């Protein structure tokens, strides 16, 4: 039998085949290199979804959109906070376990579907009655958005109707979309510059509040002093504290030098009074008798010294029993064994010996332990 006739018979027999026979035929085709693909169902448009009844299997949230003409032009002009010609439809998202909402509508910070004041779904759910004159307060700028259903549109809204015959309506619609996209791009790309002086760094570092500062504020400090701004938050904080401490020490040295200079000037003025000290030498003869009294106290001092030596020996024995060395890293005492640093309190292995953990191979978690130790120390000072 010719192959063409055989194929025709098989095709004509497909409607009468059982599911197992159809599957066997598909497997045979795949085994011989025939690629089979399931037909993808066409996704329903929002306006098509508006005509469908409530489906228990989908997310229960009510969604909305504004009506458009076949060419995509909005029926009504955009007015910013007034949304005209709205229609509703059910969300087709997959429900989360234990909830009637999908992941997007379940989130309490869902901007476009939840009111900034009430935190609730301002459109409600699709299995409930449609709300009349729904409103939503924006989370970002607290502006009030009003929504008018298409069936509630009357003559008072005629001024907002887009004229399809007018080229300006199509251009304005496109320009509105482009303006919105440009604004959104600018808002995402342009971030406000954080002023270094807006933060009390001395207080933040000494109290430990620096741990609560956001990364842009930390980077304002690093940028101010030309420091490296790369790395995670813990590294940035360590870098700031290290720089601040070194700057603070330099300032103290300057103050001490100024005080020393002033003292030297005062000593020159006081040099004239040394002549009177010569007269006091004769009075020193009476001090020889006091020396005899000091000899009497030697016996008590010897006993005290013996007791101190015994205590020192006990402490030495305790240190020998513990058998570890300590190292100071940025003011924090750590144990060190074979070049590896350990936290004194938790005994956690931090990493190889280094003078600056922020520039070492310590991992993020170990650097954070060191950071907490540094902040705790500075807060206690």
C-alpha cells in the first residue's frame, strides 16, 4: 500500500482512536524525529475578561482598566488623578496557598491595587459587589485618585472624549504615553543627592546609630573624604569608623601640641622664681630624721611584696592553663591561634590575621561580627 494512502487512513482514524492509541501515535512520531507542540491558547484581552463570570480557581482580586478604541486610542483623555471610562475584570493570577489572592495582590505594599491610607484592595474582590465611585490614595505623594465606571459616564464628561477623527487626539495619546515612560525612567535613574552635612556623624558613630543609616548616607561620607564606596553595608560602616577614628586621633594630637606650646611659654615666665628655691635648701636638713621612720616600715612592705608575688604566680598559672594569645584589631581584643583570629566571646573563627578586616578575605558574616564589636566598644566610650 502506498504511503500516501496509509497516511490518509491513519488521519481518518484519529477521531475514533482512544486516548491511549493517540498517545502511542504521538510517541511514535516523536521517536522518529517529528516535533510536536501543543497549541498555545490565545491570551484573552482585558476587555474580553470583563465579560467572563467569576472563577473560583483564579485570584479573587478585582482589576480595572480604561476603555480604548480598536486602534488603541483611549476613549477618554488622560486627566492624571481622574480615571474615566473604567471597566473591571477578575485577576487571572494563580492563588497562593492558603489565600484567595495571587502573590501580587497579596502584598500589602501593592501600589496600584491597594489604597495608601487603608492598605486594603480599593477595588475589592470580584466575587463581591462592584464598589461605587472607588478612590485610592497614592502611597508616594498622598494624591487622591478617583475612578468612574464606563456605565456612569454621562454628558458632564463629554469634554474628555477623544475624537477619533482628530489627529491631535492620537498624537496627544501617544505623547501622554511617552511622557509617562520618560518620567518613570527619570524617576528611576535620578536619585536625590544625599548631603554629608545632614548627618551628625560623631553622634551616629559614638551611639551606634550608624548601623541604622541607609547606604546612600554612608556613601555621602565616603564620597566627601574620597574613600572607596564599593562593598556591602558592613564594609562601608567599618571604612567610615576607621577613617573617623584616625581623623579624631589626628585632631587630638594637634590639640596636645598646642597645649605643649602654651606650657613652654608659661615655663619661661616662671623661670625667675627659681632663685627663691635656693633658700629652701637649708630647710632640707630636718628631713634626715624622717628617714629613720621610713626604715621602721620596711618590715610591713616586705610582707606585702610577698603576697603580691604569690598572686602574680597564680595569675601566671591560669594563663598557662588557657594557652592562647590575644591580638588587638581596631581596638578589639581577639584570640589568635596559628595565625587564625577567633572572637573572644563566641569563639567563632573569623579568618586570617589582618590589621583591617574591611580589606581582608573575611566573609560578610565575620566582618559583621567585627563591626558589631567595634560599634559596641565605641558606644561604651
